[in-house]
């Protein structure tokens, strides 16, 4: 398999689709020695099943593990760290990953409780978890989906799961794009297996799954994410960490150089991946400054519910949110970072229902 190849298959059986991609990639040749430590890095951002469009299908890992074990690879570890505000242990349980690890006798590691070391990521110091860095070969298994802050999340952003929670918070204070790009100069991306079964094209925490019935295999995480932008109707300039990562030498962001290899033809009624961009419309009512994803996601969900109920147009005050408001005053805020405001919603992160009730009761 070449660096610019993007393998694509279509269907409704994630387990068999994963095996098909791995066979086409000849991943056993890419890995080499069967004694190597192999890491599987899914996306378990929240404790919600894959059917919601938020998390990686466990069947994809099952297919990958079976394929590898049948070829003599035994030292396999599942690694993930959910976002700040959720517990990885809860995500492992609700998404079926504990059962998966038990069934196949593989290791499972909660990166929220792992030790970590500082690395020089091409000019930016970043803490990365020890277990992730100890792997000899890492298979990144992101979900093709939207994101309320970065518009798109796939291979590059999925590596936020291999940094400690303190570093995740710092990433948001730095603006997300630059640290994500620098992280991927060191974090491992030996193979990317993209879950495009039913990701939510607007929200990273799911709720509006879109049946896409596809899976992709790539070696270049930058080219992978640039291609996903094409599919979802975004330019890479709208997702700055992609061209930033390219400039840092992580990969190529020119999709005209991609070699698309369809292993089978899609069905005629395959759904378009174009995002409705509803998040951008809702975000007009927010004034974020270095907001963490969990907190910002709750606000977006609350605004969506206000819109669904016909109340959003009555909101004439901006809602402030994020670490950038610590120690500041203001009118209306969301989250503990805005505790100095005249009115604010408690919580770190607050629940969407609490934000919704607060806006209805205190603002409208």
C-alpha cells in the first residue's frame, strides 16, 4: 500500500468490512514481526453506543482483532481516553468494549488513568500517554463525523484520546488547531481505519446518525482528513489543523494526489455526506473563548432544543463560554469558568438540560 492510497469499501457489516480493508492493505506486511505491540485507538468520546453516530463500532475492532490473531499477532491493546466530562470506563462498558476485550483476550487501557511524558512535537511541548507511545504499531480508528468546534473530526483529532485530561484542557486554551497539528508529529498513526458507518455529521457526541455504510483505510492521516473534508463539503481552510499538520510534515493535504481505490461499488442510494452546517447557525448565539468540547457541546445541544421549540429567536443576549472568561465579569455565562458573571450556569461541564432551563427561566 502506498502513502497516498485511500481504500474504500461499502456495506452494512462492519466486521467483514474491516477485514476487507485490512486484507487489501496487507496490514500484516506493514506491521512485520508478530511479536510487536499493536494498539487499537477507537473514538469513545462519550459513553454512547455507535448507533448514535458518536463512537467507533465495536464490530470494527472485532474484525481487526480476528484478522490479526489469525495471522499470529497476539499482543494487542485497545487504548482510549474519553473527553473531559466523561469517564472512559463508562464508555468502555456502554459501547461494549469490555466484553470485546474479554472475548478476544486482549488488553484494554483507560488513558485517563495512564502515566505520561512530555515530548517535543516540532516546537510545542505536549504530554502524551505512556501506553500509547509504547505501541510498536498503532491503528487509529476514528469515526467520520462532524464537530461543533472544528467542523470535522477524523484521524488527526482522534489522537486527542492519547493525551491526559489536563492536556486536553490546555489544548482548548490554545485554540485546538495548532496543538492538534503538533500532536500528530509525534503521536502514532501507522494505519487509519475510518468508521464511516453512521457518524453524526454535525455533533461529535452523536444524536443524529447518518447512515453512510462505508469504511476507509489510509496511511496518511492528513490526506485522510482532507478527503473527509471533500466528502462533507468543507474546504481544508475551514479546518485549520489539517493544513497546519501538512506544513509540519505529518502528511499531504492535496486530495488531487490521492489514489482512491474502491474495493467494491457503492449502492446507488448511498447517502450524501454533506453536513447541514446547523451547528454554525446555532453557534452564532454563543461567544466562546477557549471552550472545552464537552461544555461547548452541551451549549450547542441546549441551543438546538431552544430552536426546535421556537424559542431561540427570542434570545438577544450572547452566551459566553470557555476558559478565557475565568476571572472576568459579564452578563450571561455557561460553565464554572464564567462564575464571575451576573448570571451563569454551574457545572464543569454543565448538562444541556440545565443550560436549556437556565436560558428559559433566566434569559428569555
